[in-house]
C-alpha cells in the first residue's frame, strides 16, 4: 500500500509539473504573439512617406499584401526613399506571381515623370519575371520609357544557370506609373508582344510597338477599361478600379 501511495504521489507531482510547464509555455507563446503584432504595428507606423500621394498608396498596399520586404532610407535626413515587395532572390523557390500575380512592387517617395501617351507622375514600379527574346529589347524600350528589362538580378537559380550556361531564362520586366493597374497593363503589353513576335524577323516595327502601347494606355485612361485580357491580375486585389477616366481635355483631343 505504501508503495502504491508513493507511485500515486509521484504521478501527481509529475502532473503538476506538466501543467506548470504548459502554463509557462502558453504564457510565453501569448507574449511572443503580442510582441509580434505590436512590433509589426510599430514598424508599419514608422514608415511614412513625405509625399501624401505615395503615402496613401503605401497604406493601401500594406492592407492588401502586408509589409514590404525591403525599405530604403535617405541617409541625409532618414526619410523613407522607397519600399519594395519582392521575395528574396535566394529564397524564391519558383513562387511566381506571389503578390497577386506580380513578382515585385516598388514605391518611390519622390515621383519621376513620364511623357506619353499622357504626361503623368511615376512612383509605382511593378515587375514580373518573363522570358524575353533579345531581338525585342529595342522595340519594347521604344514603345515606352516606362518599360525596363532587368536581366541580372533575377532569382538565384536562374542567375546561376545563366552564369554556367549563358542561357537567360527569365528577366524582371517592369512597368511604371502611378498605379499598379497601369503598370500591369504595361507588363501585359510586353507579354503579348513576345507571344506575337517571338521569332526573329517576324514582321514588326518600332512604331507598331509604340502605337499599340499607347492605344492600350489610352483605352484604360479614357474609360474603356482593360481592353486586352489580363488573366493573372485583378485590379480589385489592389483596391484599384478596372476603369478610369482622365478627363475630356485629354481623352477628346483630336
């Protein structure tokens, strides 16, 4: 009987220790969760652009795709210079289109400007990894100064393969404007031109590319919406409109 009583006593002690351990563990987990949310909130609140329009777009994007992976500061006064949503190149793991179809989104605090088809501010850059034939580099760049093609800073596995074989599998194609939607329309233009003119000497001119690009941007900005299908993107995912009207002064010009 004494032996059984001792065993029961030891079991009770072990159960008490177990419950104490569980209690301490759960308290620690709860504190870590609270710390994570508070630190996330504080980090997010510390990011504020001096440009109100950019700041508004930033807050909208955070609600949709979370905090950016990269933040650049102005060294002179410690203001935000830019933020970027992009998976680390060495941890990409073929997660194409991670941000609602896009591979990179960047905001600049100090907008630049573009000229055609209509003058506008530029502070949003959207990127997508695409295979781009080199014979189309010229006409694509001629089509718009907002189109850029980054060949070297791509996911590590593809950069390494290029280093070993000379085979360029993917480039980061970017479009730039003041909205994600217009930047994506620019990228879709590149996708469509690659599909149509993939072969060398397939019959095209720089002016054709430029006219086609301008037509797509005019369609969107003058109330027709996205007139060329984009199956991998929805404007609503970024709290943007699928149609827009820039005004009679531009859309009714002859």
